[in-house]
């Protein structure tokens, strides 16, 4: 159905899921057929929920405005924060950041 290039990194004592390629690309995202992407991201979130003991927070950076990672609802009981970031000085493109966590408070 698609590809979600993710890595888990230790950051300030928390295990953070991030998209691979941060800082090296204009925008990051999952790689999915646009028609199937909402269901694909729900499947990704289900997988993350099943493996919740391995991570504390998901931080998806450099997302484009249309990203399914921005628009697919988080699972019930997860924390969710989305913010617009400053435009890239090189390209002028605006990007977005979405942070998700399971439980009442984020660990990042």
C-alpha cells in the first residue's frame, strides 16, 4: 500500500519516531498512492499503537500542507499537536510539524 520511512531516535531520554531525511529535503512524507493514503496512514497509526512500548513520541517534520500525516485523525487517547513552521529560507516553502504521543502528555 505504501512506504513510511521511519526511524526511532533517543532524544533527551525519550524514544522519538521521525521520518528519515529530515533537513535534507524540502518536504517529507509517507510514500503512498494519494487515493489510498488516508487508509495507509490509519494503518501506520494502528501499527504504531500496537508497538507503543518501543516509542514515546512521533515528530513528523517538514510536512507539506496536503500531507496525509497532517490530516489523518490520531487514534483515540493520543495527544496531537500540529504547527505551521517558518518558510524555508532557501525555497520559501512553508512546512508543518505534527507531534503525536500516546497518553496525556508528550515526552518531548
